[in-house]
């Protein structure tokens, strides 16, 4: 297996800085009001920082016009691809559909509601030059009191039950080579946490940057955090704890089999 720490970006023959190819995943569930803006904005940013890029829209069982908007965007641009899930697969399921389909060196994430702006993508690309995975923090994030309580409870449960909690408050970017090595099983909101923990245990180089957040006006529409999901999230953390107990990085598996 290739040592992740030894991976370096190749230099073009003409000596110009390497411009890595980039896939950006845009998961969308009933986001007809914002998905077009998110995708077109992402395309305009990517065109300035790389010559080889794609935006993958994951229509996760939407019942509004998100699907038609996504297909229209793909018809207009060869850089856009669409994955249609017949039924909602959950946040992790939507991410896995997109990340698994990605074809470029780097894989990033932009939310279809424009909560995180594509203008941060160049900063992720710069940070990942000497890393394998870049996550983000959101200083002074505006949250209703109940969301702050839920967030504190989630962080505490993850740290107590899993023994570690990698930092992630916003979006992220990962090298495709690292992603393919992790065998992520979660299809819930724990998908990203499983990715981060397995990446760190596999020796991935991780960095954190600070970004801004632009929350949707009505935060009650959030599909990730609300009171109804609390018990489900707790069960998902316990399920991840069981999976991590048997996780062995590919390097470790290879040494045992030799």
C-alpha cells in the first residue's frame, strides 16, 4: 500500500504549479429554491482554480422540482452529473452516493442550501496541498438555544462513547485515494465522523481551517439536527462504536496477510 504521508502532487512538465482535479458533491433533498444557485456558483469557482472538475448533484429522493432542475443543469454543462436516489437515503447515504461516484483527485462538499459558500473551496485546495483531509470550524456560529444544546450533547456523546472526536463543524475536502481506502459503512449523519476517525487511524494527514456559515432563514427546516432525531443519533453513535472496534487500516491488514 502507498504510504499516504508520502503522496505528493506531480509537477507539470512546464513547471507550473499542479492544479489538482476536483469533484464537488452537492447533496439535495427538496432544495428547489437554492440548488441551481449552489451548483452554478460552485462551477464558477472551480473554473478559476482547476482545469479538470465536476459537480455531482445527488438528488436524494426529492419530491419537489429539485430533480428537474438538476437534470437541466447537467444538460447545460458537461461538468455536471446527477445521481437520482429513488427514495431519501439519509445524509450519509446521499454523501456516499456522491463520493463513491467521484472521479477526481480531490473530493469536496457544498450544501445545496448555500449554507457554506463555494468561495471557500480555494482555501480547502490550498490547505490540502500538504494534507490528506481538511475539515473546518465555524467560529461564532449563530444557532438557536435548542440547537446549541443538541450540538453540545452530540459532541459529548461522541467523545465519551467513541473516545475521540475529530473536529468538524462545517464542510470538508478529502483526497480520493484516502477516501477509497476507508470502507465507510455509515449511511446516517455519522458518515462524516466515521470518515474522519478512520482517516486519522489510517495515518491520514489532517488540517482544520475556519470558514463562515450562512444559515437558512428558517432553521426549523434543517434536515440534520432537530429534537426528533436525538434518539436515532444516539443509536448511530453506538453502532459506529461497534464498527470501529473491528476496524483495521488497510496497511495493518496487509502486514498480517503477508
